[in-house]
């Protein structure tokens, strides 16, 4: 019984992932964007279609991508993006990764899902106006890529 109470306490404190943890991470990202907008000339925030449910790992479970380029703020045209792209958040289980992205697509290779991220050329030794692509996969709960670790 003590273990059950300990587990429940850790879950309540957010020290263990729970079933709603991914939703909490999405809410945090959206709430931060909304607060940033409101703090700049009392802007009005719109989430748009920024949240996409998609299987990133190939386990048949929906994971989440949050694409900040889909956010808008009435008081700032470029609140969430710069010349190098916009933040793309990938949420798998209780973990989250951020990528500076110009866009993304899911592709499949021999039945394995791959998140293909369009990056500013500076990430790949080119100029900012050039695009290069980063391939990202997940294995055993970890994100794998040959690029530098995401921000």
C-alpha cells in the first residue's frame, strides 16, 4: 500500500510520466506562445492548426508535433519565426524535442517512419537561404539523428 501512495504522490508531483503528460507538454508550448503574444502590445493569439497527431515512432501510438509557424499573434507578424525558420516540437511520451525548421514531412523507409525536417542551410555548412534536410527517427524512447543535438 505504501508503494501505491508513493507512486501516486510522484505522479501528482509530475516526477513520473502519466497518461496526460504529452497533453501537458502541448499545453505548456501553446500557453507559452499565448503569453508571449499577450505580453507584446496585448496581442491576441491564435493556435491555428499547429498541433498534429502522428505516429513518429512506428509503435502505432499517436505522438504529437507542434509547429509554431501555425501560431499567429495580432500584434506581431513574425512573433514565432525568424529567417532561419520556426520551432517544431516533437513530443513522444513524456519527452519533447525542439528543432528550428523551415518545414517537415513524414516519410517511410522499409516500414520505418522518418521525420524529415527542412533546415536553414547554416545547419549543414551552407548559406541561410539554402535548404538542407535532417532525418530523425526514434528508437527505445530516444531521438536519433546524425545532426547536432536539437536545441
